[in-house]
């Protein structure tokens, strides 16, 4: 595991902060892993704050909910600056669905870590075309620890690195549309199996 198990402190006894990224395709268990780490921190009586973007409104407004309904309370934020304001007392800051934040999440995570906090941020690292999906690749670069999780390919059973879109849409994200995807490995992944011509033009504009 790349999750750190040591909690170093500086000369004044203050905890040294860092960034952990949990990434992977859909159905790879990112939220479950985020929750597992946060629960362990809570058991150690560390002060934990959990955030998710307002864009992700699939479930309740105040809980990070994994697909096995293993929920823990969280705060919905509309702007990344809210994370800084709301986590001033936290030892550990969890952030879910990182792909719905822009690149402005990068300096926020950096500042939190510099303040001595453990930052754990989970998100999709590729879009439905298999392209790196900012800001997660950039977060991976500045993080101390990166964990890449895999789902299981529905076609062949190999570790699945891709989120295969199985409905026609040129939108980069389909919020709350779990049924629109299935996990596929590199060999079985088909980036654009049935995108209609006019949708394809839209996709190219989104990607441009
Ligand atoms: Zn496969």
C-alpha cells in the first residue's frame, strides 16, 4: 500500500502535512478507499472534515456515499475556497469526486498540506475517452502518495483501467449516470463505440 502509516512531526511537535491521491476508473472503489482512510483517522480521534463538490448531487446533500452505501457525513462545497475556510480545525481533510473541481483545487490542497494537514483526495483520472482528466493527473504529480485502483473488466475479467460509456453522449461527464458506464480493461475499451456524427463534433469541441 502507498498509504502512509507514519505521522511525522516537525521540531515543534506539529504534524507535517501531505497529499494522498486515490484515483482510478469508475467502479474501482475510490470512495470506499477514501472512507476507509477517513474512518481510521476518526478512530484515532483525529479531526476529520470531508468535502464533495455541489455538482455531485446523486445522493444526500451531506454525506459521501460509496456504492455499497457506506456513508460518512460530508460537506457540499460550491467553490474550492470554502474547503480552506471550513477545514481550519481539521487534522485530516478528505475530498471526493475531484474531477468535478477545476485546477484551482491544486493550490488549495497544497496550502492544506503546508498547514500540517493530511489531505486525501479521490477522483477519476481519465474521462470516457481515456484522456487524462484534470485536475487528477496534476494532483498525482504534486502528491506525496498515489494509489491507483482498478475495477474488473465486465468483458474478460482483467483489471479494468477504463470507464466505458455505453450510452451516446458527447458530454465529458454525466453526473449521476452510473448506468451509463461499465468497467473495461485496455484491450476491451472502445473509446467511442457508437457516438453519432453530430455528437462527435460536440465531443471534439469539448476536448479542444
Ligand atoms: Zn477486458
